[in-house]
């Protein structure tokens, strides 16, 4: 059985930056309120002609370049997204074509909202462990602004668009130590888009097709479940909290991140934060944060990383990684 390790990281953010001051003109909110409650100062918004595929493609090219790989070196593409370009085909298969991958390797999307990248990473890691793939492109990409109600101040201030990617390769060295994935569908009403293809397709352009969230209840569940999955990952690898060099969390809310860090007894200086610049980019937020910290030199080869995310469904997950 082979192990998988991260060979390269990449990311992409749309050019347009929306500051909190712009949101003050749209809904009854203030820059100070958004910063205090969420930690968000700005977010990136995809252009009208820019799709999830476009974001994923740019992030993929950056990750492939960092890994020193060519598109046809990839034998599996897994894209985590909640906001695909169309009902079908998947973003992953369209990305395969756009990259010029011609080896007929499998490509598919996974949908676990903000936990999507943890799920996709787990899929890629297990394909390699099963000798079913040797080089995997794992991407989280979202145009989440497309499913926001810009009159709902409880949700529109939180999210942004972006993409992040990693290239996984088979290795005799341990890179991905373990992934831990969970879900509990009983809580779907707390964070969801209530309509879709097989129900309510005729109202997809109305408010019923936008994100709806009961924030306080989501916050409590997120803090609890992230603590549990972090403990699970540490126990599975016989590690102590002090063994972790960097926490790379889903960038949903500064308060959730701080609560998780406290439970880990980890100084915030060892937590990768991008929420202030990116907002919540759903499945893209973990790989965006990872790539940011790799490229600015904070994360070095050999560092132990704890990646974790929580999203609608509810779905949540964590990965213990030696970079």
C-alpha cells in the first residue's frame, strides 16, 4: 500500500474585491459589525463571465506548476464544489478537457459544501492507498456569490469566491496520515439551500434558491464537531496537540477558528488565517489558506498540519498531514 503526499499547492482568486463598506450600501450592516462578528474585511467576487470551472482551472495550473507536473501526469481529478457550472457534466470532467488531459482517467465532483475539500482529499488519498491512482489533482472551487441573497445580511456578508488545489502523489513517505469524515443529515434545516433540480427547480431564480442559515445554532454545532474530529485525528495517529505545527482551518468565522484553537491549546500565531481577506469560500477555503501559507513561507516541508472543515449537511472532516 502506497502513501500519498502533497507535491504542490495552488490557488486563484477573482480580481474583484468587495470590501465591507460596499455591503453597507446593500444591507443594514456595518464594517465594524462584520469585522467583530466574523473577522471578515473583504472577499473576492467572480466576474459575470467567470465560472467555477475558470477558477478551478487557474488554481489547478498553479498547483501543477508548483508540483513540477504536466496535466497528463494526472490520473484522477476530484473537484469539491457546491456551485458547479451546470447540472452535468461535472466541473471535474470539464476541467479535464480544459487542461488537455487525454488519458481517459476518472474525474468527478464531490459535494459536501464547506467540508468538501476534506472529503475530496480523503477520496484522493484513498485512491492512492488502493493503488487505483498515482497522481491526483484535488480542488475546492466555488462561485458561492451566485447562491447568495444580497438582501439577507445574515448570509451575504459571509461568503466569497475562489479556488484552491493540491496535487497528491504516491510516495513511500507518509504525507496524508489520515482523513476523518462525518455527516449528520438531521440538521440540514440549519444551513441549506432549500431547492434544487428535483424539487423547486422552477424557483431557482427566487429567494428560495439562496443560502439560508440559522447562525447561532450552526456556530455551536461547528465548534463541537470540529473539536471532536480534531481529537479523533490526533488519537488515530498517537499524537499530542503540541505535535501540530499548523492548524489550517476552514475559514468560516474568526470566532469558530479561535474556539477550535483554544481547544487545541494552540497559539493563534500557529493558525493560518485568511478569513479577513477571502471570507468563507466554502470548499475552496482550506486549500486557499494552505496555498497562502506555503507560498509565504510559513509552512515548510516536514511540518505537521491539521486541516479541518465543517459545512452544511451537516458534514465535517479533518486531515492530519505532514507537508
